[in-house]
C-alpha cells in the first residue's frame, strides 16, 4: 500500500535472519514503523509512525499513509496551459496529476 501511494519511498524490513536462534525464540512480537527523511540540504528527520508495543494493536494502514503525507515535503506547482498559438487564452479547470518515478532494481 505504501509503495503504491509513494513509489519514491524505499521500504526496509528488518530480516528475521539477522537474529540468532535464541533471540528469535525470545521475540515479543513487536512491530514498529519508522520514517527517515533524507532530503538534500536538510538534516535527517526520523519519526516513529507506529509502535505495536506502545499502541497494543496492529497499525491502521490508512493512518500510516496519512502520517507519511504529513511527514513528506510538499511543493507547490502552478501550471498554466495555453491554447496553441494563443498566449492570451489559457485552459481553465484542468486537473494535472504528477507521479514520481523510481527505477526498480533488476
């Protein structure tokens, strides 16, 4: 769901294989979602979006998406589209959707 809404985001999972077999048996079932912003020219920002240990429940995916929207940087883009060969008449009430593209590893 997150990658569908935000294709430029990189999702990193902590693999269970990083735990030794004794640690794996002692796991308490924690589940945490964090976001780390690495925006050029700004210090890294880290925020915990959900902690199962704190909340005592699984995260609501829509709530996570809403929190990501609040955390990610925003930009205003104004577009004015003119009729061909007529710079005085522009097209009004036009909706433009921008979709960032991220090249996937092959």
